[in-house]
C-alpha cells in the first residue's frame, strides 16, 4: 500500500466541473486518520438547491449532516460537488435529503449518521426532513443542529 492516502482522489486539487446529476456525481473518501477515536463530523450546506420535479421551480434548503466515521471520511470537495449536482435535479425534498444520507453512508460506512434538511417554504409550507441511522455512539459529543424552526429563517 502506498504512503500517499490521497492518490486515489480524482477531484481534489483539480478543476472539476459540477456534475449534471447526483447519479453522475462521484463521492470520494479518504482513510480516517483517527480510527481509534469516535468523533462527530459536521457538514453544513446553508445554500442547497434542487428543483421541484413537477414545476421545475427552484427549492432551497439548509442541509446539516453529522456523522461518526468508521474507516473512512467523505472527501469534502467531492461532497460539495455532489450537493451542487442537485441544482438542476428534480426531486421532492424527502428524496433529496434521504439520497444524500444514503450516498454518504455507502461511501464512508459511517458508524452513525444524522441529516436534517431544513427546506424553505414551497406553497407557503416549509418541509423539514430528518433521518438518523440509529442511536449515536455513547460518549460522542453531537451538538444540536442549530437551525431554527421556520420564522423567516435567517
């Protein structure tokens, strides 16, 4: 095995176009350098966008992803490109939120994952979507998501 744990990465350090669809997006992973420790990693995407699958109108969300890594970490540039690939993707809020969780779980084999999709109103109704893979590992500090219930979210 090579000493360069980053040699398999294809997007980091290179000009990489935004994938056209989430299916085309490549999520990459790197070995977790601290497998002997359990800790929480948080990604927050306050400007997530997708499209309504029926009208094509844009939808906006604040996505918060917390996970406790196992053997692998998700590489952050590939995650940004993956999230950006939803920009022209038509799907309901639930599908977008859960597809993100599914793909991260698949690539990282995380010990635990929680995602909150805090969607801005569509038709005057905000739709928030939450998923958690199970009970979090004992002793791991997992802070509150910190996103307020809708009151003109700001």
